[in-house]
């Protein structure tokens, strides 16, 4: 294969509700074709949601199911070469790769800034993400019980991922503790 380049995240299009099957097909292809040095992560962005009782319209206590955040898409971290591009786009269930304009043009990768919220929602935090956050930055809580709350970073503990954010509750400045994976810059 070609010389190794940089790894980037790409968005792979699939048929809706076939994301897990396509991810599994791609994982098998990695094993059989020994592509571990080119394809690193395959992510189906799912999260847990409560099961709703059809009669009452209320959540069933203790019952949850997985829901895809991006139906029809999976995220693949890889080094894009001609052969890798061929193998991925010809994997059963793949309908294309976002950012490819056709005519043999390779797709463009997803920027780190665009990919970061997806990775955070899946608790896939790496040390480079902390570089974009500083004390004093405005952030929004993107998940958890305080979802939608905005505030200012007071402190970040990179070793534990704990963040203290000052927000306003009932007209008073109130510090709250959230996980780094739960915030996004405004």
C-alpha cells in the first residue's frame, strides 16, 4: 500500500437502520484484509433513551433502548489512501462517503472541531481536546441533567475530566461540576 499519511475522521453513508451491520462488515474487512494500520476507529453514534409506554406516554421505569444520533451515518477514523477508499466504499451496506464529489475525487475529512462534539457524546475524549478549552471560556452543557445550561469555565482538571462551570441560577452566580465530555464551547 501507499506510504502512511495522517489519520482523520470521515463520515460514511449507510442505509438507515443498517449502521451497526455496516460497522460490523467494515470491522470484518479490516481483519481479513489486515487494514489495522489504516483504519483505527469505527463509531456508530448511539445514546441511551428511555422506553416510552404506549398507553401512558410516560417513560417505563428502568427500561432504555439505544437510539442512533445520526441515522444513515457511521464515523470512521482512517488514513485515506486509494486502496482504503476503495475498500471502505465497496463494503456491503456503504452507500458513499460524505465529502466525495465523485469523478474519482477522494472525500474530505471531517474537521477536528466538527468531530469533537460527536466524540464527546460517545465519551471518546483525548488529551488534544483540552487544548481548545481555557478558564474563562463560555460553554454550554450538551448532555446530562443540566443540558442546555450555559456558563463560564472556572477550572478544568485534565487528569479526571472534571470541570467547574459558573452559571446563573435564580439570578445568582452558581458553580456547577460537570464532566468535560458534557460541555461544548459557545
